[in-house]
C-alpha cells in the first residue's frame, strides 16, 4: 500500500486494495468507526478525519431541515445522514453529507444489502464544504454522483455563501450566491425548500 496525504485526507492505493471485495471493504470500515472512509472506482481508499465542530453544526441543521420534509413525505423514499455509505454503479463507495433514495429503489434491495453499503445511487445528494475541503475535489465528486445516476446534487460552501446545483445533462452547475436564498428540491424532493441562512 502506498499512502499519500492531501488536505486532511489520506489516500491508500495498491494491489491489495484493488483486490478487496465489497464485503472486505465494509468490514474494514467497521473496524475503524472513528474515521470517515470512502473508496474510489479504482479502489483507492480515502480516509478522512471526523468533521470539525462548526461543520458538524451546519450538517445537523441541514439534516434537520431534510428530516422535517421527510416526516411529511416518508412514503416517497428514505433519507440518510453523513454516516451512510452507498456502493455506486461504478464500484465507488461514497458517503454524502445528506442523501435521499426513492422508495422504489430502496424497497428493491434485500435486507442484507440495506445493512451494508447499499448498492444504489441516491437520487438526491448534498455535500457541505468544510474548512479543510477543496472546492475542486468536491466538484469532481458531484460529477461522479451524476454519472452514477443522481438526479439533483447540491454542493454548499457556507464560508463563501455559495451553492452549486448539479443536474443531469447540464455541463455546468447553476450557481446561487448568497445564503439569504432558498434552494428548491424540484421534482426530486417535491415541496422541499432548504433555508440556506440556517447554515451560516
């Protein structure tokens, strides 16, 4: 294994990791619950430290707003927090800061699949930029979500008070400046409005 360090992320790569099965990767993550761990489509393992307190506060407020919408729309699908990993069609395992999967997709999975990193791409994802994240890395991740089937993706940068809205078939994201605005869940999360001011 050859580790490299960029930002606050340690990247592990090598032939042993390339041959790691999905079950072995899941077990590896269970052995290190104090870390945030993701895997790229090339089976590189990304190890990240826990989030800082200010980012954690913002993430809680984001998830709180989503949960209120979910309570009134639970029949439409399932809502997930940042501790949830998904195995995407390209083989990567990513953990969005918040996500939503339609009932049709979720109910098609077995209980065993739901108990691990479910082999499904959420229709909706949010990534919340922290002080240690680079915008370029997160922008690339948003494109990965779209390539795997996400229908609406938000990249939120609270310090710059900027939101990037990604949709399939659009070469560039829509950019919303200012956190006095609200973001619409559009047809993916009908009726949902995210109050960005709560994420300051």
